[in-house]
């Protein structure tokens, strides 16, 4: 089954939606049968590439609000994140221009490391306050994935994979994607936003019919209170 995910590394609901999708794949019994491809969708293309403001400062300016008002807004997002086991650290978050991070993601895909790369960036950004404008952090992630850091440096300092980002933007326009996260299942079903888990499970089953796959039996319980070989035991 193919799932395309339009997402940005600094989108709080994208990380929540990522967790909901992963949990749904496991619960629905499709682990190992799903190919996930991330599509770049920048939500802050005007954000400075250096000395970017904190998230609170950026939101206060955008919504003409005070820092305290912004903090109340993020409290609700943090509560939603907690529901999927994510502990957001809004106090240390800085905004970021994610073009370089997305180009590097395209490079990692050829080594089947895009999913791990995406997880490390989102975890670093939302839970540890890492700066995605910082090349050193991006390269540290590359090193953690056992990929060639020197080649990654060349990607960061060039325009490599810019065409891939252009294609993602074109695909988003064709599908009418105007916000993220946005999930496309087998090019047939779409989910907009970090919907409840049951929505993902239901859509997975629908897409599986198109893909011609069946869920794998998922064992639950501890296997006690059974009878076998003429003997019953607790």
C-alpha cells in the first residue's frame, strides 16, 4: 500500500499525524505492507534562514497577539500531542526555513532513510528545541543515520533536489492541498489534518482493498489458559 504524506518539519500537527498513522498501521495489521513517501510542503517559506524568531515571537506577530495569548494557544496543541505520547517543548522552539531540510530528506530517501530522518528532525525540533536552520544539527542527524556527512554537506550548500521539491509543490496543487498534514492513500483516499486514530484505521482498510492486501493476524494476550496435545493448563 502506498501512502503519500504532505508535511513540514515545523508543523506541530504533522508530527501528531505521523504518530497517528504509525499507530493505525500497527493496530490495523498492515505493518511491513505500507510504503510511506513524504512530500515537502513548507508552511513558513518566508521565515529567515538565519536568526529566525522564536515560535512564540513569530506567532505573536502573525496573529497580532501577546506572548501570553500565544502560550494559551500552544497549550491546546501540547495536550493533543500528549495524547499520542509526544511531549512538545514550545518554550525552546524557534521557527525555521525548512527548504534545506527538505532537500536533504530527498537525498536520504535513496538510502531508505527518509522515515528515520524525518523522525529525528521532528523529535529534535518539537521535544528538544533543535534549530532546523542549523546545518550542524542536520548533519548530526545524517551522521546518526550512518550516511556520508561530507556528501550531505554538498547537498546543503547546493541546489540539489530543488526539482524534487518543485514536483512536490506541483503535486500538492494538483490535489488541492492547502494545509498540512495531508495524507493520500493509494491515490484514492485523503485525510486532512491529524484526525483521530479510528479515521486512519478505517482509511487503511479501504485503501488495502484497492491495493489487494490483507491485514496480518495480530496476536494479543499472554497465551495462557490453553489446551494442546491432550493437556489443558492455566
